[in-house]
C-alpha cells in the first residue's frame, strides 16, 4: 500500500504518540517511526531526545529482562534489538539501519532454554549498517565504531574501531567532538 507523504507524516505522529503514552516514566522528545514493535514495554526505559526508526523490533525471550536506552540515541530503520540479557545502551549512541543486537544464545539446540548474556554498549558508540552483535558479547566500550556488516563475537574495549567477520580491531577511534 502506497501512502501519500501527508498520510505517512500523520501515521508517524500517531505512532509516536501511542508509544510515548505507554512509556513510564514519561519521556521528552522521543520520536517513533512507523511499524515499531516493543515487547514488554513496561521493562523498557528510553532517555530524552531519542529517535527510533521505522520497522524497529525490540524483543525479548524473558519477560523480566530490562532495556535501558540513554539520551540522544538514534536507532535506524529495520533494527532488531533483543534485550533478553538485559541490555544497556549509553548516551549518544547511533545504531544504523539493519543492525542486529542479541543478548541471548541457544547454542546448537534451537529448542534449548536461552542462555542470557547481559550487554552494555558504552556512550557515543556507532554501530554500522547491518552489523550483528552476537549473544555472548558482554560489553562494547564507549566511543567505538563497529563498521558496516561486522559480526561482533567478543567484547570490545573503549575507543576501538572494528571490522569483519569475525570482528578484528583495526584501530583506535581518535575522533574528538568539537562542540
């Protein structure tokens, strides 16, 4: 179904209003795209000035797990976030389109009980387009760059730039903010 630009804008505003009304505590300046799915929203906290793109799925296999999203976080379209682990995303993070973040693993038996792995993503970290964070990862440091298409299968220290499958550290993030 093709919608006119005006109808898409109205749907986006309505979608944001509905999700914001469900969040506790109330948040300031959070925008939700269309077709966003959040499981167990009562276990999710979202900071101020965040944007969640279209078709984002925020899921869990454990109804008691928690997700904490910091301030000024951007989550691009078509992102999958699993917070079974639980998961904490620091302030000023960017999660690009199509990225997948997992916080549990079933090993080699898809019917087994999920093995949860808490994950912390440090502040000001950029997860590139179509990157995958696997369920056994416990931490991605602050100010990291996860390159597009990278598969992260181990912990990453602060200010690292990683690329590849499996991921490999290729440098240190020397970027300094200028504001």
